[in-house]
């Protein structure tokens, strides 16, 4: 993970610190990892070519123009690192990603606690160019690098009574400034129904634009569920739990009338304080019409057959 970040992912930090000092400090802070990188993350390091990840093109990618790296990595929502859009990139270094482990537990026959390298080792990486639409009304097209979540879930061997999957972000209030304020209930949590989680569109991402994930985008591991509002795509995951009951989710807990469990992109269900009919693609001026399921209806509409999506919003 030593060379995870390009300087370009941290423009704010390099602005406020003279570039050389900044680079020297960064190298010093990561110096201990220079040797360790190979030990900590052999899977990922082996999978590298140059500074990037080794991956093959995956299915479901859109051919729409990609949102520039600069926007993808500086216009973020990551409340653990601050509530402003530029806070996460500015505060990116406050997220400590080494060491990192992932727990898989709950209603499954094969639970485990994995060092990140072991968790990632079995998976070959694919690029999936997906739209991401935020409930706030902006959207981006992002070339993610990751693998299908269903691989992890199958390995865990869910019991017959498992119906949901719950996710949890790292809890580290000493380092994460947002977690010292009660903006949300920490740690950030999210959840999917098991069939949504098993869907081949649902991925765990470890990179974007061929590089390891910048911290502000949810390093080292985040969910991407492209037919749901961006907030379902929980960042910096430390726990994945098979559950029998619908799990609590951070945004639903904080404002249940505004953020439902399902959170499917649905232009027909307005957020109580604003419409969801249109969106602004970052980099564009004119708003475009928002598509049902964010344009992924052919793939996922079946999951909701017979459900009232105004009630289950
Ligand atoms: N842990 C955590 N995950 C999170 C958030 C957050 O505040 N904390 N914000 C969500 C929201 S609202 C959005 S729109 C997306 C943004 O992802 P991006 O910054 O990579 O574009 O992350 C989601 N995942
Ligand atoms: Mo969002």
C-alpha cells in the first residue's frame, strides 16, 4: 500500500505544505512500510504493474465519458473525514489503513477474521465503469476496480436463515475527526438484502482509475451498489455480517423519513426536501433526467417485482 496514493489525489495537502516538505513527510510517515508493503499486502502488490493495479475489463461497464480523476477524488462524501465535499481529500491522511482487517460473521457456516491481504488474495480484479448518483442530485461515472461481493458471501456459506448483509466502517474517533461529532451514529453502517448483495453488479472496490483507492474514496475496501443512491456504497469496510433481520443503517437511523432502507435511485420518489427527477453529472452544466435504478433497471428491476417502491423507498 506504500505507493497507493498519487500526489495528484492530495492537492489540498500539497497546496498548504511546500511540495518537497510534504513529500518528505509523507515518505517518512510511510517509511516503515517500505519493507512492509510486500509483507502486508503481497496479493495486492503482486497484482501491481507500476503504480497501478492489475485487472481485466469486467461486465456491465458503461461507455459514457468518465468523470475526471480530479473530481472523483476531491468532490467526496465521507463524513468521518468532514461534512464538506473537499474535506475528505484534505483530511485523507487521517484515515489509517494499516494494518487493516475484515471480519465476516453472523449467520454463516464459515465466518472469519482476515488480514486485508488474505481477504483480497482469492479475488482477481475487474474494472467496472459504473454511474454513481448521490441523493443530493449529482452523479459521476467512475472506473472502479474490484470484484463481486457474492464471491465473499459464497465463501462465508450463509445459513438458510440469512436474509440480509450488514456492513460497518472503521471506528477510529482518535484519528477520524468526523467521528468526534455526533453527525451520524458511528460507526457508519449500511445493509442490503441478501439477493441484492449477491447480485453480480454489486462489487467491493479496492481501486479506481487503475490505482488503489485514495483514502477519501473509501480505502482500502468499499462497497459499490450502482443502482442505489451513493450513500449505500459504504466506505472503508471492516465488518460484513450475514443477518436474519433487516440491519440498521446510518442514514436511516439519522433521518428515517428521508432515507429508507432500500434507497434505490427512483426519480418518482422525491426526497422530502427536494425532487429526485434530475441530476447534475459532475463536469456538465445542464441537468439530465435521472433514470430509474440509475439506468440499471434491466439488471435489477426483477429484485423488486411486486414491491411498492414508494413505500419501500
Ligand atoms: N463510511 C462512509 N461511507 C460513505 C459515506 C460516508 O460518509 N461514510 N458517504 C456516502 C455517500 S453519501 C456517497 S454519495 C458516497 C460517495 O462516494 P465517493 O466519495 O467515492 O464518490 O460514499 C458513501 N459512503
Ligand atoms: Mo451521497
